[in-house]
C-alpha cells in the first residue's frame, strides 16, 4: 500500500482570510525595514532552525520510513536543516554587504564563450571551500544583463508592501523555508506559506523556527490541499505566487481544468490567474556522459555519482537523474551501466512515500522488454529500475515526455563516438526531445578536455543546453544546495511552462539570470554525501548543523573526521 498525503490538516476559510489580512497589515512595515532589522530577523530564524533541526529530521524519518542511524536519515539532515542554515549564512552575509556597500559581494566577472556576463559566486568563503572541496559555481546572465544590476530591491524598491502566496513543495523539507526566505530577503515581501499535505507535519516546526516573523505579521503558515491553494491564489489581497510542484498544478491554477475551455484560453492567452508567478517545477534530468579514457576507479566513482542522484530521497526529487545519455558504440557504455546497477544492488529500496508513485511507475514500465529491476520491493516500496537502450528517435517514448518522480533511471544512446560529435547530438536530443528545463549533468574526463577543440565544445554545450543548472562531473542538484540561483531555463512560457519560470534562492540577488553552472573534479576524496555507499552521512549531517548555526571553525574538525570515515 502506498503512503498517502495527510489531507486532514486544513485551515478554515475564515482563518485563511484572517491570515491574509494580518499579512496585509505587516507588508508595508516589512517593506520599510532597515537592512540591520532584516539581519536581526534572519538571525532569529537561523537560531530557530537550529532548535528544530533534530525534531524535523525525526519527523521526516517517520513519514518517509527511514531507519535511524542510516545514510537515508542522513539525507534529511543534509537536505533540510543543513541546507537551510547554509542559505541563511549566505543571506546574512549578503545583507551585511548591502549594509556596508549598498550591494552584495560577488566573485570575479568575465564572459561566456558567446560574450555574456559570467559571475563567479561559489565558494564565497573559506568555509565553503572546505565543505565543498573542488567545487566552483558561476552564474551566466542573459544577454544585456550585468552584475551591477544585483540586489534591486535594496537599491530601488519597486513596491511598498506585497503579499506572496508560497505553495510549498512536499518532497524536500528545505523547499518551503527557502522559498519563503527568497521572497522575504530578496524581494522584501511578506509570505503566506501553505504547507503541502505530503509534509504538513513540518508546519508546526516551521512556525517555531519562524516565530519572530510570524509574530510581526511578516509570515503566516496555513494548511490544506488543492482547494485551499486555489482559493488563496485567486484571493484579491494576494499579490504574487511562488509554487514548487508540478506543471499540472501550475496549469490548473493558470489555465483551469483540462478540456476545450482550457485549450481556448491558452490559444487566446487568457489566463484564469493573471498575477506574477514564480514556479519551480519538475524535470527529466539528463546526464550526458562524454567518451574518454576513464579508469575503472573513475568510472565506478561516476557510477555512484549518477546512481546517487537517483536513490537520494527515494528519487522524489525534481532534479533526480532520470535520463542517461551515452555515445552509441562507446566501448565503456556497458561497463558504466553495470557499475550503476551494482550501486543500486547495494542500496536498500525505499518507501514510495510520494502520492502517485506506483501509478507513474506502472505507466512507464508496463510491457517493457528492456526492464531491469534491482532490489526486493515490498508493500509501499518500489525497486530501483533501469530502462535501457531507449530509441532516441522514438517520438512516442513516454520516458522522454513523462517525469517518473519515482525509482526509475532511463538510458539512451545517441550518435557520435568522438567527444565533439557526441556533445552535438546529445545537446540536440536533450533540448528537443526531453521534457523539462531544470537541471542537467555532464560527465567529462579532464584528459579529454586537454584537447582545445573539446574544451571549446564543452563550453558551447554549457551555453546551448536549455537548463537552469548544469553540473560538470557532479549531480546537477548541487546547484540547489549552494545558495546560487535555482529554477528552470528562462525559455519557458506560460503556455509551455516546462520546469517553471524565475529563480529562487539566489543569495547574491543577481538579476537577469540564465543558468547556474557547477564545476567539479572527476573524482574527489572524501566522497560526496549523496553517494549511497557513504557510511557516516548521518553523522556528518548532524555535525554540520551546529557548524552552520555558529559559523565557528572549532566545529569543523568533527565534521571532517566523520566525512573521511564515510
């Protein structure tokens, strides 16, 4: 039996109206707060988050059926309190910079291969460099945008108080808080957070962590399902909406129920909901594996990097690795697939806690000839599953158009045995045949990049891929964790929303973002925390929380000691 969301928690209609009214009173006050007052507020949330950290992990572990003291429990430490506290550290540093210099601090600025601004944003401190060894992130801006445009609310406020409805994501517990903090700290808006029924259990803990903003009418937390969300979205005193979820929810809010009336509204561009909307939606995340001279150890490391992007959070991530793109005829293709299967075989199956998982799994696997299931799935769980050798020219292939949002990794091979030819074919396939624009990963050997032609082809691939985040040699989801801009590629439109529009997180408060690029070595030690074989990730996560809470370097040695034992 599948786990279902808790639909019993519902805020009454009168209480929803009262919450909106309180926020309307708080909105102009919040818009006028000084930078120093915002820092005090952010620090209070930081302290509140440290207080709820262990209880939030315990609650999520019960809801997701995670055994205490395991790597799966460690995922909750990393994906919720640690990531939230890391973002708060970066936001507080950004606010302090605004207080001193009038804008946020950034790294070096140069140009992409096609001449647009490229901004180094991570690591932004020595602590970042230690915690994320070898990892660097940059932000590519759209044509005409410049680094000087950042932090616009603090330079030229464009409103005197707005209320934003935040429809929180139910799969990753840091999402509701990070979405709220984005609108409050970047845009100076108060927030009405409606918890998703899947993780409504988290709501009371967030109310505790955000006690100061709630007390001052800068935030309210409410509960309910689609009906409450639709009512609040249409509320005449709600100015904007931020949604993390599915494109189906977005289309239902903006265009109405499926059918002829929706089709007519789309054709005539007459949305039911005509308010500014920021949306972070799903994706069929591709992994492009460039042919190269990989050793067995390197291939095994990358197999775990790829597989870990599937197994993490039982694969209920909008950025989970979902489509492996390999070169047809590549000698190491079978070895890589075998190594990924071995990682799955060593990783216990997980509870399929997110509603609809079993239906999506059946829709994508029924009648498959090339279906490889790994692990014994009992009631309420699904086996790790590989759909291999899909035909890249098959326009009817469901796996290219339907996001699994469950324990499935698909694989297809495209033409091009040389690195440059492969990248050309892989770009075309990902951009034109895969649904979604959120995140992608490229695996490429450093020796391959010593060829100037290949190095140039990689940079052109990064520019041409229509994804909001591109990871090089590391799971693209790392872009979610770093405080860098996170969202779908800006080529989406309201009538074809794909992975959404607008960017969240964005602690440097950049304007005109096109994508984030996260660069990483082919292998590193210690192993990253999303690797399923990491034996001490729960210990690392537990120790990272006080490190981020205090910022004290005295808290670092226990983190490193646990990490190297992984």
